[in-house]
C-alpha cells in the first residue's frame, strides 16, 4: 500500500480541538496544509501557532484562496465543520433551525462542490468527513447534530460514487466520545461511566482519531470510498445495559 499522502490538505473547521491535533501531526510530518475557519477565534488560534489559515468566507473561492496561501492546488479536504446547536427539537427557535440548516447542510454542500470541482480539474483528490457515532445513535438533544452528520455522510458518499472514476474519492470517519473539544465538556463528570461502556474500558483518543485520518489521507487508502467507517473502540457494538 502506498504511503504517499494527498497534499496539500485543506482543513475546514481548523479551529476545533481535534482539527488542531491533526494540524500538529501534519506539521510534524512536513505535510503542507491550510486551515479554513468559520470564526475569528479559530483563525486567531491557528495563526498564533504559525499555521497557514484563512476565513471560510466565500466558499466558492476557498480552493483558490487556499492554493494562493500554500503555493499548490489543494488535493485533499478534511471537514470538521459543525454548528453548536444541540437541544430538544421542540425547544429550538425557528431562526436557530434556519441557521443550522445553512451552516451544517447547505454550507457543507457548497464546500464539497467547490473543492471537488477544483480537484476534478486535475483528476486527483480526496475528501474526508469527520462524522460521529451519534449519526446512528443520537442522545437526547442531539437531533440536529445527528441529522447534520447523516446529511454530511450522504453528501460525501455521493462524491465517492460520482467522482471516483475521475480520480476523486471520499469517505466519512465516525468517531465516538473523544476527550477533546465538545467531547471534553460533555465528559466532565461522566468519564468513568463512559469508559465503563467501552469494550476496552477506555475512550478513543484524539491521537488515535488523527492517526486514522492520516491513514485515510494516504493514496493507498483511496479504496475506502463512499463508505462511513466507525472508529469508536467497539462502542457501537455494545448492547445497552438496563
């Protein structure tokens, strides 16, 4: 299996904790990348570490703006984007629902359209979506989050089905509880119980998730196409205990 990676890599949602772990690994391996951030806080966090980063801004021009910053056409996309809307469905306000649909579904479709079109011009590309085990097993209050992840998986699957014969492949990686970012906030006070539900008795680490993404960015992994892979330590196979 070839260990040559698709590069440069566009990291969308680069301000998130897990995306920062990936960018640290990319930097250590000397792989060129560019972060795209939907918030000024995320942009400042990347720039403070000396990483190339740009505002998400006009998505139609994102591939060209990233190319201008790193000096080469983008060959891979890793998508960490998500909105913070988590609540019971009847509690969400109409404006919040509209914004969620724009940010988590329409924006992702536009991101994939822009990046895949740029990759098609060179008949070479790799698109990875960071999904969640909540896509199939949502908790209470995760209806919007789960729906966005399922929609994202569907979009990435379609890219893999439609464009693989022209050199562009795609897949999704479903993660379970990870002690980073929003996962760390959720696990506060729940870690011992959460670990007890994992077959190995421990959570998946941010580094394990990053290693999986690095593997999927390799050219030899392109056969993982139009699928959603589970990286949850076996959590999805566990029968709930009453």
